[in-house]
């Protein structure tokens, strides 16, 4: 719903549409930080990143990039029967 709302604001022809769209993404991120739906928040952040790649400045791109989760590879030792 948040992504659709932001895209709707972006489609309206007005002077402050970029700022309103960015505000929607910020509000959505704040409301979803405490939510347990991690996948939905990731989708929102990826959509925001795409928006900033197309319309944003370097500072805005970096800000959104820092909000994205980092991919972590976890390794664990496996011991065979013979040690």
C-alpha cells in the first residue's frame, strides 16, 4: 500500500511531488521499523532505492543505501563421525 501511495504521489503533476513522495517513503519506513514483516519492509526500501536512483541526489541515495539490511553469510563447522 505504501509503495502504491508513493507512486501515486509521483504521478500527480505538481511542483512538490518529489518531496511528497520522499516523505511518504520516510513515513512508511518509520511505521514499518517496529513491524514484524521484514520482507515487506525490504520491498519498501528497495522501491525507495529505485526511486532515489532515478530522481534523487547522491546524498539521498547513500542515506537509503544505509537503511538497507546487509547480507551476511554464516558458516558453521560440521564434524564428521571420524572427527
